[in-house]
């Protein structure tokens, strides 16, 4: 039993480390868009995971169990997460199969031994471990993009005001950045090179990112193009609005953190401090507890 638990833990840790690198290849896409996504791939490329190789044989079965609607929903989530660990929908299904078998086997073993808590933990591991990695990658990627975007807009406005066209300025500035936002821009630029209009390419950029600031950026560009507004003024104004939004979000997070900190202090720190002080007073008073007990 100990060996089985160690095997499950080792495979889980291995899958966690190999499941957080990213690339954007997806065999379901048309050829031109697949090429565009490869241009925007992260530098590490695909990761050949032991977990993936173990479960790839069962991936079609898992996808059939999920059904077309659920497959489409998870394909969308994988795209929003930036395809972590080379995660396509087939690799996602392979990992679900492996973790599900490991978690289900551990659940049955410890359930038969009467260890309900460990059994439930293993069941939750099998059902949710892949979801936790995907959700974490989505959140981290969105936060990185939203931190990068205001500074990027300022630099882009300076380059455009220096005389470069918007397309050339976007290409020049994107080469100076690294990370998910630079990858998204390379995808957008590659799509325009392949014949997609600028409006369509930026609409795809908004679709691939579950970020309010990216949506603001795309909407402002499209409205400015329709109304003929100067692109530099649009970029500077948008950067200021995003920083103002970030400041408001920071204040809201700080306001929510105060009650949480107060609850933790009153629930744990105050009783623990009172117990410590009381124990110190009793031990320091020299009271003979044996005599008080009649011994």
C-alpha cells in the first residue's frame, strides 16, 4: 500500500511539473491558423510527458465520453490558458485518463482499508488535478498580460508618434517583449500576413484572451479606426484607463483582504496567544496542582 501511494504521489508530482509549460499547436485548426499559432508558441515548445504517453492510447475514449459540447468548452479553456505543457485537447484527455485511473485505484484501496479521508483525497486528485493546473495557468497568463499591456501601449504610442505605421510599430515593439502578450501579438501579426484583415485578426486576439483589458484594447482600436481618431491619442488614453482600472482593482483587493486578516487573527492568533499567556502565568505561579487535586 505504501508503494502504491508513493507511485501515485510521484506520478502526480511529475505531471504537475510537466503540465505547466506551453505551446499552441492544435491539429484541429486549419493549416494557415495552425502555422500562425506555431509562430506564437512559447520558446520551450511541446513537452513529451510520461503522463501523456501513458494515457494517449485512451484519449479518444475519454473524448467520446466527454461529448462534442464539453470538448469544445475545454478546447476553449486550453486556448485561454495558452496550451500549458503542450496541452492540446488530446493531451488533456490523456492526462484525465491517467489521473483518473490513479485516483480511482487509490480511492478503492484506501476505502477498503477504512481510511476514508485519504480515499476522498485520492478521488479528488483523480477528478480535479488536471483542472487545477488548467485554471492556474489561465489565471497566471491573464495577470501577466494585464500587467504588460499598459506599458506596451505607452511604448507603442511613442513608436507610432515617431512616424512608423501601426503595423510596423506593432511588429517592432512586440520583438522587445517576452511572454504571453508577445506571443499573442506574433499570432495576430502572422494572421495578418496570411491575409486576414486587421479587424478580424484583432477580433481573434480578443477571442483567445479572457481579459477585460485586452477587450478594451481591441474595442478602442476598432472604434478609433471607424471614427478616424488619431491612434496615438487612443493608445495613450487607453493606457491611462487601464492603470486607473488596475489601481481600483488593487484597492478592492486590499479592502477584501482586511476582513480576511481580521478573521484569521481573531480565530487563531488571539486564542493561541491567550492560551500561551495563561499557561505561562500558571506555570510561573508555582501552584502545586497535586495538592489541589488532593494528592
